[in-house]
């Protein structure tokens, strides 16, 4: 099946139905192995078991950024190639990316409590994730406000691209803002080199969460396609009874 | 169901359906408050000291800006005409809409306040008191803003006009809201007096807001 | 039951729309208001519905419910349909029925049947065409019994079968002792309706 065939939503649905159980299964297996390795991983000599929050926190940060990446590619697909599935992919990625960003923030706060003695400090990395989360909320608000999915398509694509261009600038300014106010005294997470006994489980967990992202993303795309079909069928119903 | 409850239920349903503005107020509040430290700096002690003021200003702006479309949509699609022709006094209809708006906009805003309090380094144990001042004070903001929303429709203008008309009227609410929140957090002044005045302001605007808004809508008839 | 307007005048934005208007209407009678654009047809209906103040004259409704004002005993069908797109067809109708004081636990179905929308009851109103929205708007006149119908160009956006159905509804309403004041450019399918021609403010006719 060529990639171009996937432009047809019906073919895509067939593919998703075939792939999704396997993808979900692989995700579960990798998760099982990853969790087994995480349990076996050593605790930090200072933080104790608290350091295990990292196995949730770091994948959350990665997937929050990857989610916006998916939306950016989808936005290009919408604006440049006018691919019929691109908009669906972008719309499906937004809430999932937002959820992972939220996981990163929430675990960051829980991790911060024992480390900083407070749930939140305006640490450069955490703050950047917060700004990413705000951007996601804006995107969700855009989808939420537009009652007609066809109208929100291009607006959301433009917002995704603007966000993608802006994220590095925001990241830079937040770093600069942070050093301006708190020169180097902040405890930085993961600053030092990580031992492989921690790194390998972390990579496996990141892979597991990435697989989970795509499982959810495919399922969400399928739901969105079906939702749009229901919508057009209901419109057809209204039109037919008009004659 | 009485007409009052029917209108209340309709407005709440519209707010939570696609295209409704139920969570927009809370979202705006979250963003405004989260942006303050970028201007002020991440000094946790300073943030803790001015935290209640930041929360209250954010809540004030969010409550008022979200009111912009309260009557405008009903005016544009002809619903407002029919609302005026019901057997129920227009004052009550206006109050029903305001209560629905408060429930869908201000309540989510109060619910997320503790999270924002964490970001501003406000002491967890007193966070409930700050949320309580918002619970007592936001009805006043909604019902005072109601007058502005009605005037904006009567004048066929929206947006910033509402804020310009109404913001000065909300100064007492801001004063006593922040005073009560500060009293709860740091003292030494007692919490009771400013909080009681805040409640009184809310109760008074609960009566005055609908009456003035209904009068403004009637004046604007065309 | 009688609706009577005496020496009515209306001003909008400093301009005299009409003046010295006289009409009387009894139960079971219809009044068709005609006139060129801007002659004040819509203004007259809005004055009767209490949505616009009249600058002079008086309006009397006798023989209706004692306490209720004319506005509370009137249905107003304006250019706008007062239909919320995100609510379903039946939710829209149920709201207006409850709000306008329809019978408790009002049956929505017969009213939707009367405008041929029963099949779409659960559909969001956003999917309706202009004509269907218009019919949904008309359904509330059927669902809530009010003696006076104020109709502003009621046939606009309606196709021929719908216009005939509306004419049938209007005849039923008149037959049960109701009154209709309708603004129209052309015939609206009411035989024996009286005509009120609005001309220039200086030369009112009745």
C-alpha cells in the first residue's frame, strides 16, 4: 500500500483497524519490560526512590515536544499538500500532546517538592514546558471554538506553524530571563552525565510512551474521521428531509 | 421547569457545547497569572507577597472579558426579542443568564486557583481562604459586568468598551477581595471585616446588576 | 377579544416612521400590513410586540387575559429565527416553549409535526437550512398558545409546500379565535384578510 493510498480515509480506517491491535500489544509489552527495568534501576543516593518520577517526567517532556512536531508536519500537510488526512492528524495530536505536557508539568511539580522544598520554582526548563502547555491550551481552544471543522483547519495549521517557529525563541527568552534573575544557583535536573543503569530504563520507557502516543494518535484519528462522517451524514439527513 | 430554570439550563448547555465559552475564562485566567512572573521576575518571596493581588487581577479581567458576548449572541440571532416577550420580568431573565455565566466561567476559575497558588508560592494551607474570597467576590464581578454587557449591546459595540465601562466600578470588589485574601495569608488585620464587605458587595450587585442591565436593554430597543 | 390601535406614531433614530395610524382587529381576523420598504411595517409589529416604543397614540387589547400585557399574549416572528445552532431541534423548541409559558411537560412532537420537522428532532440546529430554521421558529407558535401572532414577512425563506402549511396553521389559529398581524410584500395565503397600507407618514390610511 503506497503512502498516497492513505490519503483515502476509508483505506486509512482499514489500515488502522488492522494495525491498532498490534501497536497496542507492542506498546503493552515494551511498557511491561520498561517497568521491570525501572523497578530494577538503582535509587539516587540523594533523592532515594523519588528519582523514579523521572521515568514519567522525561518521556512527558519529549512527547509534549514531539506532539507539536506532529502538528507542525500535519500543518504543512494541510497548507502545502492539502492532504485530506493531515488536518485530522493535527487535530488528533493536539489533546494527546497537551496531556503529555501536562504529565511532564505535574510530575515536575511532584518531583520539585522534595528537591526544592516547594512544588514550583520558575526553573527555566519547567517554565518552558509551561509555556508549551499554554500554547497547547490555545490550540485546543481554537478547535473548541470553531463549530465547523472545515473552518478551523487552516487556522489551526497556521497557529501550529507559528508556534513551531516561536518555540525556540520562547525557549531562548525563558532561559535568558531565568539566568537574569537566578544566576546558576538553581538545581538543574539531569544536568550531570547519567549512568547507563538509569539511562537504559529511561530510554525503554521513552520508547514505550512514544508507542503509546502513536497508539492513541491512531485511535484518535480514527475517531475524528468517524466523527466527521457522522456529521456529514446528519447534514445529509437534514438536507434530504428538506426536499 | 420554570422559565427561569429553563433559561439557566439553556445558557449552561450552550456554554459547554462546542463553540461555547465555558472554560475560556479559566483559560485566560491561567495564562494571565502564569505570565505575571515573566514581568515581575521569579523571586518566590516577592511572588508570595503579591500573589493574592495577581490572582485577583487575573480573575477580574477574566470575568469581565468573558462577559463580552453574554447578550450579543442573543441579540444577533433574535433571541433577545423573544426573551423580552416572556411572562417573566426581564430582570429575572437577565439574572438567570448571569448566574449561568457565573457557574460556567467563574466556578472553573476558582477551581484552578489552588494550582496557580502553587506557582505563585502561596502557602498551601491558606490557599482555601484565597479561593473563598474569589468565591465570594466573583458574583459581584459578574453582576456588575452584566450592566456593561447590556450597555454594550444597547450601544451596538462590544469588546473593550465593556471593560472601559465596567472596570472602574469593580474597584471596591478588588480592594476588599485582595484585602481579605491578604488578611488570610499574612495578617495581621482580621479576615472577617473585608470578607463581610466583599459578601455585601456581591449581594448588592446581585440585586442592582439585573435591574440596571434590564433597564439598559430596554433603553436600547430598536 | 379585540386589538385596537389609535393614532399610533413611531419614531426611530429621530425619523418619523409612521404617524396617525388607526386599526381595529377582532378575534378570528387577520390584518396584512403592506407598504414599500421603509414604510414601517416591521416597526409597527415591533411596537405591537412591545419591542419598540411608540411615540404617540395607544394600543389596547381587550378581552384577553387580565393581567398579561399585549407582549405576553403575542407571538413575534421576526426576520431572525432565534435558533441556537449548537442545541438540537427539539432542545430549541422545548426551551422556547418553556420560556414562553407553554403547558407543563409540553408535547413538542405535535408542534414539530405541524412544521414537518419531526424527523430531525434530535439533530443539531446548525445542520438545518434557512427554510428549516424558519419552520423551527414557526413551531413555537404552535407549541405555545398565544392569541396574537405578529408575523414579519412569515413566508420568506419558505418553499411553496411550507408556505401552504403555514397558511393552514394561520387559518387554524384564526379559526380558534386568534388574531394575526402580518407584514408582507405579497400574498401570504390568507383569504379575507384586511389590509393596512402604510404610506408616507403624512398620509396615513387605515
